[in-house]
C-alpha cells in the first residue's frame, strides 16, 4: 500500500462568501434553542401581535373617516 497525502482546500466559488443576514442567524438560533412547541408558540404569538397592530391601524383609519364625515356634515347643515 502506498500512503498518499490528501490536501483539503476551499472550493473556489464564483460568488463571494457573504455573512448570513441577522434574521437568518436569529432564526437558526431560535430553531436550535427552542424545539417544536415553543417555536410554534412564539410564531403564533408574533402573528397575533401583527394582527392586533393591523386592527388598531384599521380602527384609527375608521375613526379618522368618521370624524371627517361628521365635520363635513356640520358644515352643510341647513340653517334654522
């Protein structure tokens, strides 16, 4: 048998090595630290926060529209 030495070198890729984005890194850490149920619970909680923010935004817009209609109606009232 002959002994051969093997040299391992990094492959040359046409794309430069880019560091992972923070969101990708955080997701990987989250997946590692929190398995199954905890990860699902956190994702569901975040979805609920997003929905609450959307409902609050919708309420503000509706209130703004109602206030605008009421102020417009006051200006067009018939004199007594």
